[in-house]
C-alpha cells in the first residue's frame, strides 16, 4: 500500500542524515534499531536498499537476527549483491561470525 510512503520518505531522510555523519552516536543507532524492529521487513528493506551500507550494518547489529533475516530475504529479491555486501560488512564487525 502507498499509505506508508510519507513515513518511508521521512525515514530515508533521517537515515541519510545519519549516513552523512559517520560518527552517528550509538544513541541514534539504538533508536533506529528499535524503529526498524517495529516496521515491516519490506519497509526496512526498501530503506536499506537505498541507504549507506555501513550505517545499515551498524543499525542491524543492534537488532534481532530473526528480524534481520526477514529483511535480508526481501532485499535479496531486489538486489542480492547488496545483501552480500551488507553481510560482508556485518561479518567483519563480528555479528554473523558468532552465529
């Protein structure tokens, strides 16, 4: 549904703001993790496909693995390469390594 679109755009703007500031406070990352957790995997996937990958990786690190899996699933349908890059980033940071 198109209903959520203005919200999505607002989220994207916020994510891009974080992305432009590499030293996003942990505080911000936590906040986005909880926002993303409450959104549908589809909505988060849309944002993650367009956003700075290292920022997304940092946010995902604070999230539940089951939720991340659902999001990656949706992303993979659109852009498998981006999922691989993201998982790569997260693995380097040690998240996926201790699965």
